C-alpha cells in the first residue's frame, strides 16, 4: 500500500470564510472540552465516550451528528498517539482552529468541486486542480482529511491510499546505492557503475544563514522576534521538504521500473551528536533524512520500484575494491577515501554509495524484503 498526502488550496469567498472559521473554532473548542473529560477519566473507548458525552457535545457547541463523532475520533487519536509514543499522561490542548473531515460524510471531492459540511450547511467551493486529476481514476482511496487555515488561505490535506504490487527481489534489474550526506545531499551509484551527485553546498550555505538569523532573533527576546523565529523555522521546513521532493522525484525518474534503491538505516542519527563538533551539529544531524526515505519509498512504489534499508556499519570505512576495512581509509576533512591496502582513491560519499550498492546486491541475493 502506498499513501500520498495531497495538500491543495481551496478558494473560499468571504462569506464562506466566515462559515469555515465559525465551524473550525467550534470544532477546536469541542476538542478541548472533550480532551479535558478524557484527561480526567482516562477513558479511551469511543463507544463509552459516545454514551457519556455525545448529546452534551452537540448541545454545547452546536455540532452536527457527524462532527461530534469526528471530535471524538480526533481527541482519542491524539491521546492514543501520545500513549504509544511513551509520553507521560497529560492533557492534550488544541491551540489552532481544527477540523478533521471524514470522507463522504464531512467532505467529498471530485474533478470540479470540494464539498464540506459546516454549521451553516454544506459548502461547495473550487480548489487547485493541478496535479490532482490522476487521483480521480477510481483506484485511490481518500482518507480523513484536515482543513487548514494559514496566512489567510485555506488548504486541504488529504491522505490517499492505493494498493500496489511489491517489487519481487527476483524481478530487480537495477540496484542503486544512495549515500545521504551534507555536502552532497545524495550520491547514487548504480549497477552500470555510474555515479550521480546531488550537491548540497548551496543548501548548506542557505541553512547556515537562516541559523545565524535565528540566533540574532533569539538574543532579542521580544514577541516580534519570537514570531519571526517561528516564521523562519516554518519557511526552512518547507524548503527542506521541497528539496527532498525534488531529489527523490529525480531519482525515480532517472532509473527504470524494477530498480531497487538501497539506503542506510539512519535510525538514531540524532544521537550521534557527541561525535560531531558543536558548531557542526546543526547541519550534521538536522537534515530530514527519514523524510527523504519516506518520500523515496512511496514514489518508488508508484513507479514499480522499491527501497531497501541496510545496516550502515563500516559503509564509509570499507574499500569497495579489495574489501579492506579501516577507519583511516576515510579523511572526513577533505571528503576523500584512500584505501590503506590497495590505494584505491575516490570521493568518500561515492564510496558510501558503492558499498550500499554492494550490500543491496548481497541482501537481494539472500532474499531480503523491501522496506
């Protein structure tokens, strides 16, 4: 199964905006009210909550039947998520206007109109159709969407799921090792011996500038400075996501159906900060590597490809020619690799990609399953 979250803008008139704001604010207040009840009772069963609070939810906040049910699902999901993540029991607070929409109940969507349920009745509005037409062929399942009001604009976040046949390792016709880093965000080495570099120097410089701006703002300790810090952080997050989208799209389009991309399992990369100089920690561990893997995985599924995750042990220390393993083989300062045994020399990121390609070949030969 592959899941894609579409983020589309909807075009709302002034009168419809008032209705959506009224509805989303009522929904948020209802979520906070019910959250208080759940916090006190620790009741996480929707059927029990329905018996206890359904009528009161509808009467106190003017919610329609389906909205009241959605409020319960939203609140329970947040508590259950916090519990599964090991967080201490604490009251969940909904700060921003909130409205979760159940497909074919709270909202519907076709090629022409987005229809949404509000306290004032059903609204039908236009939306940005670019890149959405392919999802209306009947093969995609639309999930619970989220209505978002940001910077005076309205957006709809919709998770869409489709079943795809997984690529059988026996059908793999090309293996691409991908080393992720900072100077080169991605370095790919394929079965034909070709290496492709995706430079990260410009991005690294831009993020360093943003870090410096945040540092200056943090020193001011004013309300306006804190607001700008938040805006800068949001802007950088969007920038990072866009770059990851661009590179993963380029990768799946560059290679044919039947390609297996091999990545390092970078779980715990943030825990490695003690091994990195303080001034380099931000750029070394803050790139969204897991997001890159997630984006590449679903795009590969859509393209008849797959992603395989392997153990990163000794990936940067092993010579891909003679197999000699030694820490001194790699010079981090110059970003070069020179084998102490056979003297094979190359860029250290390329060496990482070559070793991932080799590990991919070994894993697929042993019958490893894709990620």
